[in-house]
């Protein structure tokens, strides 16, 4: 993962070593950024006790409490850098609002988040393992321990998701098929869509495997 830098010209936090034609000041190295991101995902999606925070019904946690939890874990940062991490996250995993932070999607804990509906996408993509393909073609794509199935808006994002698994493969999902069967598709972020279930007949084909 790239580090985080502060541009001396425009004052923006960026993930590039130079910005506005000038070298940017290093704020977080890539390894630390990755550790913070993983701990935020764990606490805000699955186990708030990992940071010693409380998550409300809509998934929100207090930013100050999160910062204190990160500091106790040896990851000291501040609200400005935390905001930068949220804004620079390529999948839009998190959001900030009124001194609170939450994960946009990926929860296994019991939260209730209202998502806008995606009524236009015709094709979405799902990264998985070739080992799971026979079961998917029989039973469809299930959310497993999460509340929704995650679908990507482009092949590249799905490939990144698939790469975390052995024998990665990307599947094409027909969203018109989902809608005809009564499954709504929701917008979690600019790159991720959510659906409760993908029936096997809505899985069109395998795009790639490595």
C-alpha cells in the first residue's frame, strides 16, 4: 500500500511522493497505513472491541475513541490524517460525518445502514477462488458471514479482491437478472455494490483466473 504525504503547495494529503510539482512530506509509510486500515476494518466491520470502541445501530463510532484505540495499538495518528486515510481509500471502505466514522460495507456485526439503490448497472463483477466455482454454479453467491455479497463495478477491482485467494477467478454477474428475480442492488461506494444473494443463473461467465 502507498504511503500518505502532505503537499506543501495545496496542503492536501495525497498518496504520491510529489504533488503540485513539488516533493510532498511523508506522513505515513505504506506499512503503517495498511495496519491502520486493517484495524479499522476489523473494528468497524466485525469486532469493535479490537479498538475498544462502541458502534451504534448505523455503524458509527466516535472518532476520538477510534484515535485513542489506534494509539493503544501503537498506531498514533490524528483526525486530519484519519480523514486523509478515509478520502484516499480507493474502494471507499469508510466514511466520516460529524465526528464519527463507520465502515460503509462489509459488516458481520448487526448494523442497519441505508444504501441508495443502483437501478442502472447492467454488469458487475465478483472476485473469488476457482475452488469455489462448482458450489457457486450450484448454489449461487452467498454473503457467508457478511450481510451482503460484494460486487465490483469493474474487472480491475474484482481482480484485486480475487488476488487475496488461491487460484483467483473473476465472475461476471448479470444485474438485470438479479432485478428480475427481485434482488435489489445497492451502492456501497463508487467501486462496490451490494446484493443479498446472487442466484447461479445470474452468474454469466468466468472472466479470468491466474
